[in-house]
C-alpha cells in the first residue's frame, strides 16, 4: 500500500491531530511537497557553496520533519543545519547526501519527468 515513511507520517498525524484519513492525507501531501522543495533548495545552496542558505534550508527541513513525526530525520536535519552554520563543509556535504537518500521518496520530479 504505502511506503513506510508515509505510513509513519499518516499514523503520527492521525494520532496527534485526531483527524480522519482524508484530512491527514492532505496534510501529508503538503509536508511531502515542502520536504521535496526544501531538498531542492539544499542542493542549490550546496552547489553555490552557500552555507548560510544551506543552514536556512536545513532549518526549514528540520521543522517540517519534526511536524511530520519523523524525529530521527529531524535530528539529522538539525545536524546538517549546525554543520552548515559552522562551515564544516565536508560534514555538511556528507549529512546532506545521507539525508537526501533517506528522503528520496519526497523528491519533486524534474519538469517533464
């Protein structure tokens, strides 16, 4: 049926907000789109070596992941945010790559794909 991250988020949102599945699916879609867009912002910032921009994007990602009930991924985004803020570039690149793999199902498809 649904992948494991989606199921975890849906369960979390049902439990926390006490909403029906249809409303929770709408919230999930908003969160999924936000995560996907933020992953794109992280990639753009890293390509420009814009560590402040990367920290800002990681901060947004962190909040979205925590709101979706994905605590361990939110912590990973927090670690990325701190590495980028402190210009620990090799660590920021590594954390970004790891987080990107863990969140691959949230990626926004490229135009025309």
